[in-house]
C-alpha cells in the first residue's frame, strides 16, 4: 500500500492552555485541567502517539470498540 495525500495524519499542537489534536477534518482540545492532559504530556515526551488515537476514539464514542479491537490484535500477536 502506498501512502498519499488521501490518508489522514495526526497533528499535535501544544500551548500553555493545552494540547490540540488534529486528524483529518476533526480537531480535539485537551485542556490542562483534564485528566488526560498528564497522559498526553508523557506520550508527547516519549513520542508515543497511540494514546492520542485512543482518546480521539473515546471522544467519538468508539472507545470500547477500539479497545476490543486492540485486545484482539494483542491476542493474535501473542499466538504468533
């Protein structure tokens, strides 16, 4: 599969007020007073963007579906 401009990419912007995530046409703001902010700080420091995708799925109401898919994938990889 070849990547081109039709694929959405995650962009992360940090200010004193919080962190903004942009993915495709959607944007999400994580304020400094939100519980996820501390996780976001650690994820940025480690350049680990998976927590951002999980948070976006949660905000879209797909958190449980994404969690279940990730657990299935982990189980599959453990068997290999």
